[in-house]
C-alpha cells in the first residue's frame, strides 16, 4: 500500500497495547500438518481407493489434512502452494485428487486467514466483520457437499464430487481474494468497503458480482438519525470521498449529491478540525430538499396519512372483512389465507389512488390498541399494570398494518413513526366498526316496527350518539393535525425537524380529541368492546344490553370519564 497516513502509527500503538493485554489467541485448528509419512497401499483395489478417497476429500474440504492428502508449503509464504498425494495410490486416483488443488488452497486461505481475523484484535472491526461473513458463506456452500451421505461409485464418486465443487469454485475464489486482501494488507474502515466496491466493479460474471454485492451491502450502512460522525478522509470509502460533507447526516445518495451541488472540494483529513454541527447546519436543509424531491416524500407522507390517520376507505375494509365473516371472529379462527385475501383486496384498491400504500399489508398483532396506548407514554395517568384481558381476542381487536418501505424512504418515514400512526388507525377501525353495527341494529329494529323493541331502540340510539361523538372528535383532531403538519413541513429546515414533526402529529391528535387522558380512553374502550362483542345479533337480542350500558353511564357520572 502507499505510505502510512498520520493516523496509522497512533492506532497501531493503541492496538498493540490492547492486544498485548488480551494475550495470544488459541492456535488455528484448520489444516494442521500431519507429521507421519504416507503409508504404502498394498492389495487395495481401485474401487476401495475410490471409496475412502471420496471421504478424505470431504474431510479436506472440512478443514483437515488426511492420511493420503497433505499441503505443500513454500519458503517465503505461509500459504500452501500445492498438494501432496500418497504416491502409492492408483495414478488415476492421484490425478482426480490433484484437480482439487486450487479450490483447496482457496479454502485454506478463507479458513486460516478467517480464523486469524476473527481472533486477532489488531485487525479492524470492519475487516473482522467482513471476514466472519465470508466464512459463514463458505460454510453454507460446503456443508451440503461435506455432509452428503450417499454417492454413486458407478459414476466415479470423485468425479461427481469434483463437478459439485466446480459449481461453487468461482464463489470460493472470490471469497478467498477478499479475505486474503484483508489479512495481508491490514485494511481498516472504509478501505475494506473500497476493496469490496472495486472488486464488484471489476468482475464480469454475474454470480461473482452478486456474491460481492451481498457482502458489500451486509457491511455498508449509514444511519440517518445519528447525532454526529467523526470523519477521516483516508478511511472513507473511495467511492464516497466526494460526499464527506453530507455523510455527516446521511448516506446512500449516489448522484443526488451532484444535483444538490454540495460536494465541491474535499474535506480536511485532520478530523480534529472537523465541526460536525457546522456541517449539519449548512448542509442539512439542502440535503432535505434534495432527498424529498428524489424520493417523492410529499406524496409518500400524504399517502401514509390518508391510510393511517384519515382512515380513507376504512368502510371498504370493514365490508371486505364482513364478507369474509371474520370481523368479530376469534383471532385463532381467522386463517392466514383469509387475512391475505382481505389485505390484497384493500391495499391494491387503495394503492390506485395512493401508490405508497402498496408498502403496507394488513396483519394481526399480539396486543390490543388500548394496551399499546397504555405503554406508549402518549396518554396521561395510564395505569402501570397491564389491562385485564378479554375472555377472547377478536380479529378486529388485533388487526393492524405492517410497513415494509424501500430503504431510501425509511430514512424520512421510519417504522417508529408508522407504528404511532397505526394506533390512530386502529382506534378509527374500532369506532367505525361500532358505528356500522349500531347502524345495522337500529335499521333492523326500524324494519320490524315492533313496539316491544322501543326501549332497545332508545339504548341503541344513545350508544350510537356516544360512539359518533367520539368519532367526530377524533376526526376533527386528525384534520387539524394533518393541516398543521403540512404548514409546518413547508418551513422544515432539517431532517431531524421533519422526523419530529411527524411524531408530534399523533400527540396533537390525542390531545385535541381528549384521548391523551386515560379516563377518556377507558370510556372509548368500554363502548367499542360492548358493541363489537355483541355484534348486530347481540345488540338486537342480548338481555343484558341495557344493564351493561347503564353501568358505563354510571361510571361516566362517577369517574367523569368525559367532560
């Protein structure tokens, strides 16, 4: 490599002291040389040789020298340079084994160098992580070959094994070249990523390209919401050197930085002079605007809010669930196929108007929304103890949404924000279910025109007004919060500010609807529980409906559950 930069010597000194304190690691168990000489073969038929040599080749693949196969080493390198096969073996057998020489040497590099990288703390964390990944991938390739229990001697077992090894040889060669470079050149930090990137650019075979890309992606991450970075130019991956000013806040931009025109010039390699906060103030607004334009953030957050907050098309979802007869069925009775059908029907239909919704799917969760509100820190005076569980968990109680966004959009609309929005979605779902059941119940009583049902009609009408009042309060709060978010977003000057604005939306909704007070959450819970567990049939026939409703009203009076 080129001359060592200024940070190399201090780092080497620190690592040497730390490594000396840790002490030596155990000797490598792979390919330990056998000191015994080869045993001459006498009266062993070619078929018998074929049988035990097949097993010995597999042992060699697993990392061990055998009675009849050994490595030969040169004087100027610890790496093996060839194979030594028992000369008393059949010439055909020796030739068949020697065909494995190149792949055996590559496997030696991966196993022995990988062991050193794993246990020698003088290597950087990035290099050791990549080495561990390479060793895991090698084991996944070799295990099916090593552990195979049967082979067809009629098809010459070693020829069959040779073809199987040949199918993975290119991947093994790529892995060996990566791990040898890490070990021999002592690469650290971004130099490791530069190596992987350059190798990926140079290869032409698609399979090799895919192998390198997977390792590269496994170990190349920049966190958007990190509080700051200390950057050293020489340790930055070469392909990102022009982007150092913006990497302080986020990464993975490619050509975006060029269009933002904030990558002119190089940042100093003297990290002690780097002011991360100043970089953030100067660049974050530009990065935010460019990022929003690149990933269509405005339309994505609009679609999210339409689905999760404004509950657009929620009546269609309820009707679809009703058609499947699963809305108030116990959760264990709802099949995955039914849930998938409902999800595909609802999401595909809504995605025609709101394309970003295609990144969601309906799913069931383990906790009801009220238990999640209790532990969310969004509601005042929430009890510390878990809520009493209902006798049976209904599908509607546990219905939620799973969010699987593209990597780029997740930086600006993270999963934690969507989880908060899902609380509002689930409340709207329960309220609209209650309204639907009460409307159907009142309609059925009206059709019957039976004077005996007059009292029940009054109870249902009163319940309906209570639920509708809660729904209107929540809907008005949502409309106000969404409008306020849109106006504040226009003034947003940093990525952190945008994330905070998104999180504040739910707090504002709960505050303006009164659902930031536990007593009102309890009131809502008891109303929707009563309606959803009775269903339309129960609302029309339950002998205890009046009694249960009056208990709720008495608690409203005594506990002042609503203002």
